[in-house]
């Protein structure tokens, strides 16, 4: 699992599990080295917490993050409550652990679950200190005054911590939410820009192909016009000579009619008609060539 892809709550919980596992193993080792009692009260408590850490780690790995957090928090605090009652003297270390556990694990939860954990912590502390205050002699106290002062102090401290953590967690969640929304907007803008770039690239490619096609089309049409012009020039030059021949003969016949007094006009008109028809055929051939 990529560390940077995890929510910060899961990363913190996993780190907390590893540190807690190491700490419990150290405590068990030291306790056994100095006491040699595997079944001693502290060993039972430490083994309970160790089992809770292992089970929580398994639950976390299987995707049950919230269940893992609640389980290890409740078991650890229950073990500390048990230690506070069964101890021979009043120990503040157990309540300190309860405060740390309640505060630390509450910031990992969301919705109403942090408040449930806070209520459980404060209620457990109230029950423990009430029990201690009702049995001061058992814990080597002449009366319950010191126990009551300690209980009120711990509960006020925990309330301050819980309230502060709630405010900080709320600000943090709001900042993460705004950051996620901003990131989503940036992603959407990025996708929109990418889409626009693709459309622009496609338009440029289409324009390039169109320009290339137009260039080839213009070049082709230019060559065609040049070819037609050359053909027209050729036809005009060729047919001009064809027209000039019969035209010159007609003009010659006209001159002949002016010079000869006794002229066979029927023969003259027949020849002029033949030459005129020949010129007409030449003109028609030019028109047909122009139409093509």
C-alpha cells in the first residue's frame, strides 16, 4: 500500500500500532526480567493490550479501520481501569494512559464516534475515581480528598484535550475538504484544457489537410487552365489559317467580279457559297472546341 495514497488517519493509526507493539514488548521483557512472573497482573494486562494490537492490525489490514480503532481503544482503556482498581496504591500512570488513548484515538474517528469514545473515557474515569474515593484505605489513603481532587483534575484536563482536539480536527477536516474540492476543480480544468488541446490539435490537422488539398486542387486547376489556354491558342492559330484560306478566295472572287465585265455570276456565286460554307465549318469547329 502506497503511504502517500493513504488518508493521514490511517497512516497515523498504523504508525501508532507499530510504536505501541514495540512499547508493549519492551514492557513485557523488562517486567519478566525483573519479576520473572508471567502470570502477574501487569503481564496479564500487557498481554491483553498486545493481543488487542495484533487483532486491530489484522482488522485494519482487512479494511475494518473504524472497528480496529474502537477495539484497541476500548480494550486498552478497560485494561487501565482494571489496573487502577487492582493496584495496591493509587497510580496516576493508568489514568494518564487512558487520557492519551482517548485523546489519540478520538482524532482518528469521524461523525459521532469521537463523542462516544469521549463519553466512554470520561464515564470510565468517573467510575474509577468514585470507586477509589469510596475505598481510600485500601489504597493507603486516610480519606478521599486527594482522590477527588485528582479525579476532578484528570477529567478537566481530558475535557480540555477533547475539546481542543475537536476544534483542531474540525479545522483540519474542513481544510482537507476544501483542498479536495480545489484539487477536483484543478483536475476538471486540466481535463477540460486537455480536451481543448486535443480539439485544437485535431482542428489544426484538419486545417493542414484542407490546406494541402486546396494547394493540390489549385495546382491541378492551374495546370488545367494552362492546358486549356494552350489548346485554345493552338486552335485559334490553326483555325485562323483555315479561315484565312477560304476568306482570301472569296476576296479574290470579289476582285475578279470588279475586273471582268462579262462574268458568269452564277458560277461566281457558287464559288463564293462554297468558300463561305468552308469558313462556316471552320467557325463551327472552333466553337465546338471552345465548348469542350
